[in-house]
C-alpha cells in the first residue's frame, strides 16, 4: 500500500476502551491511598489487600483488552476503534483532546502488554513478600502499566508523550525503589537523566512537526503528508529517533539500562519485556508514515540498531551478574527490532518485540527465582548445579533460552529474528548499495554472540558443581507457585509466540504481519531483490550460526576447555576491556558528567552566588543605608517642621482628589 492510497477505512466509537486504562489507574490510586493511610496512622494493612487490588487491576485490564481484541477481529481491515474522553488543551486556535484509539498496531501492543504485565504482577506477590514497601510497590507497578497503555493508545502525539513521560517517571520510582541504598537511588537518577537527554529530541520533533503540519493527530498527519518534504521529514524523524534511542537504550544512550537492574527483579522484567524499552520501537513504527519519506533517517535507524545489537552482545559475553547479562541482552535484542524497523520491515520488528517480550520476561522472572532461592546472590560464578534442585525454574529458563538463541525450530526467537535477518539482506538500500549486506552480517554476528552468551549463562548456572554457600545449597527448593506458574506460562509463550509468524514465513495464512500490515506504508526500502525460495537457505544459515554459538559455549563452559582466554585476546583490549564495558561509563564521566558538574558549580558559585546574589544584596544594603540617611535628616525634632509636613501632605491629597 503506497502512502498516497492510505486512509482509515472506518473510525468506530467503542465505549469499552476506557476500562483498559481505568483499571490500572484505579489500582494505583487505591493502593496509593492505602499505603498513605498506613504510613500516616502507623497501621499495617494485609499484603493480600494490596496484592488483590494491584493484580486484580492488571488482570481486569487484560480481560477488557482481550474482549476488545475479539470485537476488533470482526471488523474490516483498517478499522480503528476510538473513544473520546474530554478536551484537554485549548489555547486560541490550538486545541487537543484526551482521545484514545486502537488500530492493529496498538491493539497488538495492548493485548501483549496487559497479558505479560498481569503475570509479572502475580509473580511480584511472591517475590516482594514481606517487603515493607509492598503497597507502594504495587502502586508504582499499576501506574507504570497505566502510563504504557496511555502511550500506545493515544490518538495524538501529545497524549503519547504524556504516557512517554509517565513510564519514564515510573521507571525512576521503581529502579530506585529501595532508595535507602545510595547505589540504587543513583541508578534511578541515572535512568531519568539519560532519558531526559533523549526526550529533548522528542520535544524538538514535536515542535517541528506542529510548525509544519499544525496538528498532532496521527490520522490528520498521515492524510496531510503533503506538508513534509524529504528534508523536513528526515530532520523530524531523526529528532524522534533520538528520543527513541534514549527510551529504548540504543547507542549512545544505552548506559542507563544495565544500572536499572538495581530495582526489584520483577521491575526489570516489566521494563525490559513489556513496557518502557519497547516504547522507542513503538514510536518509530507509529511514525512509519514519516520515515517512509525519509530514507536517510530510516537507514540511520537500521545502522544504529545493527551496531547496538552487536556492541551489546559483546558486552553480555563477559558479565558475571545474572541480571546484567540479561540487561545487555535486552539492549542487543532492541537493536534487532530497530534494524527491522529501519529497513521498513515494521511487521518483523513488531513480531520480534512480542517474542522478545515473552522470552525476556520469562528469563528475568527465572533469574529472580534463582536470586530468591539463593538469598540475593546474583554472581553466576557462585552458582552451578541448580538444575535438579529448582526444576520448574530450570524448565522456565530453558524455554526462554531456547527461544532467544533460536536453537529449537518453531520457537519465538527462531522465526522473529530470522525474518529480520532475511529482510536486512533482501532489501536494497538506495543510499549505500553495499550497506544491507553489512547490516545482515552484523546482525548475524550478534545472533551468534546471543547464542554464545546465553548458553554460557545457562550452563554456568544450572550445570556443574555448586560454587556458592553450601548451607544455602543444602536447603534449596523451588520458588512458590505464585512465582513458578507465571514463569512457566511465559516460557510456553516464548515457544508458542513463534507461531504468530509461521504462516508469513511459509507463505499465506493469517499471521501477525498480515494483521498489522494495513497500517504500514511501503517505501523504496520495501522492494526486495531476493526471492522467497532463498529463505529456507537463509533460515538454515541462521540456525547453523546459532548452533555454532551454543556448541562453542558448551565446549568452553560445559566441557571446561581453556580456549576462552585465547578468544578474548582477539578482542581489542582483551578481557579487561570487555569487563570494563569498553570504558564507556568512564569516558562519559570525563567528557559529560564532570563537565556538566563543573559548569553547574561555576554557575552556582561564581555567577549566581558571587556575581548576582552577593552584589545585589550589597547594592540593596547600600541603598537602604542611603535612604536611612535621608530620613534621618528629615527628623529634626521641631514641632513646626512636623506640622509643615502634615499641611503639605494634606494639600497634596486634596489636589489629587480634585483632579
């Protein structure tokens, strides 16, 4: 479908949409009030009350989303469900409303977000048991879900931006949830500061967009495409992409995400799988009608995505914190999604977003279960041999591992990652003809490293001898069912989600790609120069690369062959450079943090305090002293002078009244 033929076939008022949003908002309000009352009156409410409200709100939102989805499926392709709530801003000719809509893209996101979030809410009941901030935690979690739903359901960019800032604020609250710990509090601050840097690009894009189009409404923007030239579309798209880079942790603004592991593990699962980090990918997909006009911007998205996928994968290889391995894995997988979006394979990018959401949520919750039974231990060097002691957690982790590596056919990651690889190779680039091949091989290398580091993690944690505290090991048992059941469901989803794309891969059928394709626009990048008959060969190539990564990791960590130090020497800087994350944090500290702090101190000490405050106060003091001297001269102590003052004042008053 070319852009010129785009139009919504039908806008249908649907009055149930508000339930999807109202449920988590009501949960946040109720739990927030309960937590506030408990803190003010020094009382303690049962954790079951908080859990019932928080989990019930998330589940109700999912049920409403599911019934809405079933209704949506009965409508013709291209239909959009809308609900108008109220006028939000009116200022002269400018006005915007708090309206929400569901098309194929946002409908897919809403069902996925509410389902995964509901399972994470349930898991949190067991994980956060006996935490003194239990009620506050579920307040933040419900508010986080509400903000993400606002983001994906907003009918215009201002509503989307409201949700965008909402998830940023909630991530700050949840990452720094245990704020009594300075390290954890600083991690929350780092997340929100880095995201504010990216949001400056989002705001610039908003202003430029309104200056050219005079509207923020998505439907009006798409129908008013004549307002954009290639240059203006490119600038606007790059601005919005800079915002997406911050939110979805891509090069160079990825540094906040590994530190976000400071929050509770279910928070990590929620951020990495279903909410915040997927917002940037959603933004690029939602603005596809602009990116279609800007091939340079699209290829920038693809290049940054491919480089991030490979760069983060090299960092995941040497991490020893189980959550940080998964954190760098998330950054890498987000790179794959941006690669798909950058080559206009938006359906493939969305497919990988959903499969990643399942397997990454599963892996994080399984990691949380491991940390839970090991009494807070996160160093994989102090694990091992856990397979027979925590079987349900092991099965869940295995299913997530199989999906992300793509080693088992017909699982989620196998198909979604393969489709992105195929599209990266199949789609010619009108700007730099050789670039698509480079993108393909870069992503293929990232896929190899993904299989390697995830197998390293799996083998190190579950096989071999236990290397930690023997007393803990002797009493090991699996986590409670409130934690293991959501894990297993997500593990099954990790495998089953691959079937969403099977019909598209083999041709025909009612796949996810065909479901969302009506809202995307074709561009010059959509033309393919590879026949579908080559896809089985490319699938085999991707499978062999994944198998090579798994085999090499098993050879090194399962069979204990000392080849890894030799391989590390092939990397510039070797093991130390990888473990130090290529000194990126140190470079940022020298070039950015210290410079900003130095400038802030100069402004505070020299400009504000010494120049402005001190001199202004000194001038005020001198002025008051001079005024006092004048008043002193008027006080002569003679009655006739005071009487003269009274007469003069009365005369002046009479004059003012008469005139």
